[in-house]
C-alpha cells in the first residue's frame, strides 16, 4: 500500500487521512515526532486523533515544548513551515 512519512504536526487540520485510487485505498501514514522518528503508523487518522494522540502529545509536549500540541488536532491549523 502507498505510504507517507511526515511530522505529526503536518497532519493537523485533517480529520481523515488521505486516500488514493478514487478514495478506495487509504495511505499508510508514518506520523513522526519533530526529530523525524516515527511515533505511530496508521491508516486511520481520525482514530489516531481520538485514541492515541492524547497520550503521545503529553509525551511530546515534554520533549518538544517549543512545538504546538493542540488539544483538538483535527481542527488545528498545521504550523507554518520555516524557510
């Protein structure tokens, strides 16, 4: 299946993960911490936000306090990219 690896914050504002093949095939998402190491692999972004993100965000807030970790990531805007 197709996959995509990116910082977890890049998916803020997305209630559901991307799909290909006319919406039939979900993309496997490798959600990475700011250090680009994967913290979760999923095809169910909405389920991740609801079930796993709160615990992961608590840990990442401690390790990366300068980064945004919103309470509702599905509605939050992704942070602006630095040049």
